[in-house]
């Protein structure tokens, strides 16, 4: 059994998933929030889900921060039609 609210992925049983929601956040505040979020989960392998909504500018801001940390990412999940979030891992 997995924790409520977490997506079950049998390939990532060893990883916790953490979510950051950037809705209603100003872009300059969002950048700092993403940096703090990544650094807070940098030590142990984790899956990070960053909710951007449909804002192209917000997506580019998040991808820029993830690029600075050399993290790979994808917009949404493979079979999910919702593309309003970005997923990365810190492993």
C-alpha cells in the first residue's frame, strides 16, 4: 500500500515524492522557491513534482533552474494529459 496522494510507480519504490505548487506565485518568488525546493531534497534520491500550471513563462523559469542543477526533467508524465507540472529526480 502506498501513501495517499502519492503516485505509485514500482520502479521508484525507494524514492519519496515531493510536490511544490507555484500557482499564484510571482515569477521572481517562484524562482527562489524552486531553488530552495531542489536544495531541500538534494541529499537523498527523491522525485520532485513542480506544479507550474499552463504558464509557458513559469515552465521556462523552472526548466532554467533545473538546468542549472544539471537535472533531467519532463513536462507531465508519459500517459498523463495534464502537462501543468514538471517532474525531475535528484538521484
